[in-house]
C-alpha cells in the first residue's frame, strides 16, 4: 500500500508518467524530428544553389541542423 501511495504521489507531483504518455511523447518527438529533417532540403536548396564555396555550403547545413536540434531540445510535449 505504501508503494502504491508513493507512486500516486509521484504522478501527482509530475515526477512519474504512464508508459502510454511516455510512448506518445517519444513518438511525437520522432515525428517532429523527421518533419524537420525532411524539410531541410527544400528550405536549403535555393541558398545552397547560390553558393560556390563548399565551406559556406557546409556552414549553411550545420546551421540548419543546429537550428533543428535546438528546436527539438526546446519542445514542450504533453508529457512534460
């Protein structure tokens, strides 16, 4: 009974979530990541076509990847 009350208290404090909530959160993060990375070529193609420097192209790609990963790290899902 004590373990049950401790678990209930953890849920009330927001320290514990159900497996279904955790799965839903992780699934939404995977879909979000996929969407961000699938959009990258479309968003970068015009800028990269105008560049002749491989260094500048790499910088554009790195900046876009960093932006995408930063956006993911700041995601606030329903399980948080």
